[in-house]
C-alpha cells in the first residue's frame, strides 16, 4: 500500500504539462514532513519516458494508467480509474492543480470517496501534532485567509492554484519506480464523446499561465476600446483577462474571464483597467503578486487590493500609457488587437 501523498499529473498533447512539476513540489514538502512516499498518478495515451521525468522532478513512484482513449481528459473514465486506485492504496493526501482537469475531476472524486475537498488553495502544510493537512485559501472575496482541515475522512483532498509553487530542480539521478496500472473492463466507458479540440486563437498564453495579465472591465465602454488591451499586453509580454461584465457584453471570449465564475490567476503583475472589483472577480485574482488598478471611481473595491492605484479616465490614461511604452520601446504600438 502506498498511503503517503498522491498528486495527479497532467499530460497535454503527449507531454507532461509543467503544472505537474508544480504539484510534485507541493507534494514533496508534505511527504517529507510526514515521512511518507510521494506518488504521482498519470493517466495518458501511452506509458513512456514522460513517467520517468516525473521521478526526476520529485516523485518516489509514478502510477501510470495508459490507453489511447486517455489521450485527452474525459471525466468519467478518469474518475473511475483514479477513485479505484485511491480505494486500493489509501493515500492520506490527494492533490491536483486547479486547472480545468483538476477543478472538474476532484469534486467528482470527493463525492465518490466520501471525503472533503478544499479548492483553489494558495498554501499547504502539515500540522505535525495531528498529521493533518492544513489547507489555506482566500475566502470572503479575498478579504480573509481560511485554514481548513479534514480530521476524519481520507484522503485529505485539495486543489492548488497554478503557478503558486516553483518546480523542484530536475535530478536525473533520482531513483523511483514506475508502476503500470491495468485498465479494467468498463472503466473507459463515457456518456460523452470528444468531437474535436478548438484552440483559443485570441491568446498565445492561457491567462492562468501568464506572468503579466492585463484585465479589462465594464469601464472599457465598448469592444473597440477593449482591443487596446491586447496592444498593452504585447508591450508587457503578457496576456489579456476580463471581468465577467466584459465577457457578458461580448467584448472578449469566456476563456479570458477572471473570477470564481471564470479562472483563478496568480500572475506576478495584474493590471486592472476599468474593473470595479466585485467579490467574484477579486477571489479569482487576489493571489497576484502586484496589483495595479486604474479606475475613475476612487471608491472602487479594486483599490482595496491594489498595490498601486490610479484614479483617472481610461480614455485619457490608456492612450498615454501606450504612447509612453511606445517611446520606451522605440517602435509603434500595434494598431489593433485580435478580433
């Protein structure tokens, strides 16, 4: 039996996604504090050297379930396989990243395993006196940090915000075992069929992976003005986010929405333009390292979270900012963002 700490790895397009290495860094610290093994569970199309890479990044063992139908995440097969492995080996802790996969899969696993789940954690540590996982996450719109325990049920389960931990250095000398798990009859059945994948062509980097995020809200006034944020994002080497209000107006696709009803982001710089700062939005970006807000309302809630606030009209501030960046770079700003 493994007991110990388990993390869920992710593959995309046949390669381990970097978020898996972040999860191993979280798991390694917890496993060492408990004196237990760290296991990574990977469901993929084909077992190969990618599993060994997870050992080099901190795993003591990697449990791999492979089948061509597992090339892309599908909820029911993934939930059946992972829940069965957890019931067989009974880990103390099960962690996943708060990606689309983690946010979809972990609640279903919690229901199947009759245990609790803390979502979107920004901190995890072990209470040594009780050997319990302390799960820390923002609450009440980011105004307080809640510390949560699961004293009675196992495994203790949590999802962790992406980019909240630096991966461990790669160590090719690490020794660990690769355990190939069989797929049981019926586990691959699904009531849904994947037809195709259509990538988001409006951004080169998903907003939850961006170091710099330029986000706009209702204060941008219209779709044409909103496109200027793509110009600003290009200057800063970042991506474009949005409030729910901007998405509801049809100014930008839902894939850019930040907040509890969108995506949680943790950039090094979050630039909020024309965003008032609803509790929904603040909860999705409160873990940003530096927040700069521009809004003409001096009482806007976003200013309570901002490290730097500018009270001003975006029709004046944004063109001036783009012009200053243009002069600094010695080139003209792009004339128009993607449509």
